[in-house]
């Protein structure tokens, strides 16, 4: 498995990952919008200096992602959503 910085050409898969997170969380949050939405502007995040998105690649396929953003003046931390394809869950991968 390889970990690398995400690239703009990964955008479609990163959007699929985001949708997977939203669909997994929807049953547990009655306040979540029912129409299509995005947590983040992933395309913008890929071009910002204060953001980083990394992807896990196995057999030349993206199998997971994670992101971070530097926020000036913040003293607390928050882990943004991360996604792993179901077939790699339980294989000892962790972030």
C-alpha cells in the first residue's frame, strides 16, 4: 500500500468517498439534509496551501483518504472524515 498526496485527477473518487461517509452517517443524524450536499469543497482543498488530502493506494486503486486543514488561532483539533473502501476494512489499515 502506498500513501501519497491527492491530485486533481483523484477528484471523482474523492467525491465518491465523501458520499460514502455521508451515507454511512445519515442513519445516525436525523438533522442531516436529505438532498445531495458536500461536507467540503474538495476541489478547492486540493489547491489550497493550508489543506492536505492524502490517499491510500493499493494495486493502483484508491482505497482510502484523509484530510487536514490548518486553522489560524485554533487551539483545538478535529479529525475530519476519513474513508476506506469496505474490502480493506479489517485488514489492519489505520490512520
